[in-house]
């Protein structure tokens, strides 16, 4: 089973092979009191760019405070980039292959 950082790397490779990677400084997000982002990518949908944020979890869904921080990060990025932002949670189970 892949754990923590290894799982984030596997998921990041999966998405970033298909879509344009977006790197967002965790220090900047932390300084603003926002949630850190595991994976983010840009995708064009019907002539409009969208940003998708993926939170990678090993065992359980994000708690209410973490989810609130992630939603705040999504809202901040939507305002800064002036594009729709979607938040996904990828719950990885034992022996999961990356996004199979």
C-alpha cells in the first residue's frame, strides 16, 4: 500500500500526464490561513479553463476544519484566476492503483 507522500506523487503523475499541472506554494497558502493542496491541474472544458484541486487521503475523508480550509483555497484561487475551481477528494484504499 502506498502511504502519504508516495500516494500524492502517484496521483500527481496520473493527473499531470493528462492535464496541465498547477503548482501552488504551500507557504503562501499557509500564510493566508488556507489549506495546502495535494494536486492541482488545469483542464479546458467547452472552451473554458477550469482548475481542479485534488485532496489525496489514505484512510478517511477530510475533517470539517480541513475541508473548510480547502474550500477557502478553492475560492481564493477562483477569485485570483477568474476561472471555475472544483475540489475533489480521492480516498485511497489498501492496494489501490493510482486512480484505476
